[in-house]
C-alpha cells in the first residue's frame, strides 16, 4: 500500500489532506482513483489507513478508516554521525541507515576526510540527502521522517553526540571493546538516544580518539574484519537492532535508568 507523510495540520477530524509532490504522485504517477487505499503517517509514530475521496488541482483528500501505532520504529532513537566519505557513498549510507532504523544522520568533517566541507554547496547537498532519506522512509515503512543535518566540524559533532544517553565511538585502534559487549551493558530509558560515530576511509586519528575517550564515549570495535566506511554504520546499526528489537531478551533491554549510566573503561586491545 502506498505510504505518505503529513503534518498534524493536514489531519482534520477523519479527513487527511495530501499536498504537493505527494498529491501529484498519487494522481499522476500512481494513477489512483476514488476508493483506493493509502497509508498516511503523521511523523509521530501514528499511521492511518485511508480511502481516497477527492482529487483537486492542488491536493488529494482521503478519509481515515483506521488508526494504529506504527510498529516499525525502533524502541530507541539512533543518531548516526558519519564522517564525510568519498564520492556518492554518503547517499548510500543515508538510504541504508534509514532502512536500518536511524532517526537522524549528521555528516561531519574529521582530520582524515578526503572530502571537505564546502559551505557554498552545503544547502543544496543537504536538500538532496533529505530527499534520499524521505524516499527510503516511505519505501521501508518508517513511522517518522528521519532527519539529515548539515555537515559539521569534528568538535561540533562531539558536542552534539555528547547529548545522547549512550555514545558509541567506532575505532580500530587500541582501548576498545566489542560492540556486543557494550550493548549488553548499556542501560537506556524508554525512548533513549544512542549516538553512533563512524570515521571516514582513513578512520580517526589518535588525537580524535583521545578527545572522544576524554568525553566518556564508549570506544568500540566492530569485529576482526576491516569494514569500509559505508559498511561500518550499517553493521553497527544491525547490531543495535538485533540487541533492542530482534533478540529473545529485546523487550527487557530498555530500562528506566538515569542518563549516561554505562560502563566507562579502557580495554586492552582493539577487536
């Protein structure tokens, strides 16, 4: 069933008004007719099964048939902080990260990035990345429209990530613990936020890693194999999803804990 996102102002009683490109897509591309069914999400994890009732020049109207809480959203919010990769890899990361459950993606510039922030084109790039995220959200049945932020410097990324309940800093150097071990010891409140930080092709410098460590971030390894920068976030997101959504104990992993109650330790060897 086609899926569309609307704001709360577009829902009035049992009537939903679909505007803009979505309305055009329904009437011209999908060639829907009165009575056809669509799913509408309000971007707050509520979805509506609707029947199309009216096709107007600038909008499409639909009647709400049923309302349900969206079951496709992870029980935790995940923000992916991705260092700028080369080429169009970031587009792929955004698309797949949305499919894997990320709520927000924030690109950042680190010491070893080959690609550098260009402020004159940043707005245009962010707009394109948002379109990629939104199309992915529709395709995979998300209950929210994930955000894509503008590219930020490394220091700003650390500050933003530090507001999350738990921060995983993925690092191939010494002093890390396996992400599975850290997840088993992670205590999150209902709806808590995880920040996941991934480096570029060259990884992170020792200086950057020490800055992250000094902020209490969890230094984690992603296994014995070397993962590409576009593979690492998807691997880590899959691990998080398995722990919080797919494991036998998933329903018991969200606990009412105080913020940042996770172990901070130096581990002997990268894994």
